C-alpha cells in the first residue's frame, strides 16, 4: 500500500518534501563521505519545489551533501539545453544556478548527468543512440525517484493509451526513445517502469485543483491503464505521495 502525505498549505508540503528527500539522502549516505546519493528527478513544476524545499529552505539546505549527489532525469526532451522545454535547462536555471550564489556553503555542487546534446536533431538513429547512451549512465538502482503525475495519469514520458504501449510495456531497456509524445516536443527519452520499480524509494508530487480528478482516478479508482497506477501496483510499499488539499480534494481523509 502506498503512503499518502497530505498538506493544507503548499508551503508546508514543500518543507516536508524537502525533509523527506533529506531523510533519503542520509539513509543512502549513512555517514560515509565516499558514498553517493543517486536520485532521478522529473521536470516541470518539480524544479521550483526542489528549489524552495532544498536550496531556499534554511532548515534543510545546510544538511544537503551536494557533492555526493548524482542527479539524473526521469525523462528529457530532445531539444537543446537552452530551449525552455529542456528539463536540464530548467533545472539548471531554477536549482543549479542559485546554488552557485550560495558560495562557501556549497563547496562542490552535485554531479548532473545529461543527454548527449550533440546528437539532438540527428533523426531516428541519433535519438535511439541518445537513449542508449543515457541508459549506460544510470546506476544499478536509484536511492530515490521523484515523479510527477500528469492530468492524464502519465509519469515520466510514459503515457496512457494503446499507441504508447511500446513505452509502458518495455521491460528490458532502461531508457527508451518516445517518438510520439502527445505533449510537445514529440521526441524525448524516458526511463522505463523497471527502472522505477528497482528504486529504493519513489515519491510522487501533486499540487493544485487541476490534479483532483486524476488523483481520484489514481488513488481511489486505481485505473490500471494509467502509468502512475502501474507504479503504485509494482512497488506500493516504497511509494509515497505528497498532495496538497486542492489536489486531494476528492480523496477521503481516512485514505
């Protein structure tokens, strides 16, 4: 069964989300200065939450061992890094760049693994190679995977619908090329369900009233055609959902 954390206010959610990540970091590092914390993050609004909950939180920030972090992306759009649609580009702008201004508190920053930008725009063969190369960079398993859930129930770039079965049903490769995303851009790469299932911890984040219907479908109806539900079903005891009251408006309080 998944764990559900609900918050009346967004600020409280962000703070506790940061504390949750810190706990998973400490568990992975266990006081060993040579250990690493392997984390995969989603794009979109996740970046702002990571900034507010980690970089800009005076209680959490001093305890983040940035040099021991190894950061990967759950999915990435096949666009140049300076493109506003680039997950890495937005993460750099929102999280990494502000870290630089922390000065002495930072020392060394995290190691961030990106796609091979030189292959972007090279067509089908290049896109497949981008996915293969990124797969080769992934750790054996992640300590933490941070996920969002779209209004259609997608997570990473794993979309619901028969035309996306080639993504959701992939059980061998760690990273695949998505060539028909219903959201722009159409070309992107995504980690697959087995990678998520192998993670020690998985955390979903959903905020705002626009998420209330899909949260009901995912957490109450449990529609198994939705990729987010598949994650819950595969590794429920290692999955935590962070919701604000707006997103969880249709979820009973005792759920």
